[in-house]
C-alpha cells in the first residue's frame, strides 16, 4: 500500500504527465488543421473531446498562446492564430541566425574532441536512414536530436529558449524543414547530410565563423526548398501547419 508521501509524488507525476500529453495533443491538432485559423477554442468542448479535466486544458492553452499558435481575445478566450507568409519567412531566417550563432559558440566552447562524438553519432545514424531508405519518422527524430545536440554544445540557455519558441511556428521547426527535404526527394536529404558534415568539421577545427556561415547557409538552402514546397499544394499539405496559412503562398520576390 502506498504511503501518503508516495501517493503525493505519484499524483504529481501523473498530473504533470497528463498536462504534457494534453499540450502535445492540442499542438498536434492545431498544426494538422483540426482547428481553422480564427476559430475559438472552447474549454468545455475540449474537456469533452480530449477526456481530461479543465486544468490541463487551461495550462495547455496558456502555453500555446505563449508559443504563438493561439491568440487571446478581449473576452479572455483563445482563438487559433493565422500566420502570414511574412511571419513564416522571418521565422525561418531567424532560425538560421540562431543556429549559426549556436554553431559558432559550439566551436568556441567545446572542451574535448569527445564532446563532438554525439554529433558524429547522429550524423552516422541519419546517413544510414538515407542510404537504406528507412522511414522518414526515424530521420526526423535523428535530425531533431542532431540540431538539439548542436545547440547544447553552445552552452547558451538564452539561445535554447529562443529556438524553442520558433519550434511552434509552422514550417520553421526542424521537423517541418526535414519533411520538405524528404518531399522533394531523397537526393535533397543527402545534400542536407553533406551540409551537416561540413558544420561538424568546422566546429571540430574550431573554425567558429566558418561554422556559423555554414549553419546559416544550411538554413538558407532549407528556406529555398521551402519556397518550392509551399507553392505546391500537394507538398504543402503534407507539412504540419499548412492549414494555418490562409493566404496563397508565393515564393519571395514573386509578383
């Protein structure tokens, strides 16, 4: 029989787990288009739909508003945010700036060569996925882990928080950009792998400015691939968050 203290710990852990799951479920529903831009999210309806209490729903809505997926209304409720194309481009460009900074700081701050083993490990795993045609989901997991490890090497909590915020913006997340590469063909994923390797080598040789330049170029190339993907309704529909962009998408510079 559980002691009172143990029951309390289990209750808190269960509550936190339920809250995290509710947040993930709501975020996925929004990005997959279950709710339309401008649609009001009713707490009572979400309680019934998700089968959870009102508290984790409220916490999840507050968090999603902080992330930028929801807007608050004057009456105090929440509606789904409608993203402009300009917001998407700005977010992708900002990701390049931040990850470029992360690459430079990593080159300047890593202590031992063994600290870079994690980057090599993820690169090798991704290379295997690409060459053996493993499922995309595996590549997405490894790609996210690679970029997370790169940011960890920078040893900058402020940089980490800024990048975490961008994860919620459609098409600016690491997974969304990886989906674009896959949608445009395996050769694009192979090119991404070459870019990853060059970034690792620059960091390893403590070439901070070169590492920063390569990481920014990696993001710029992803941005150009994204332009190609977004003008294709078929490809765009496969990328999380497409439903949140209401206006027709044109490549930058198009009339």
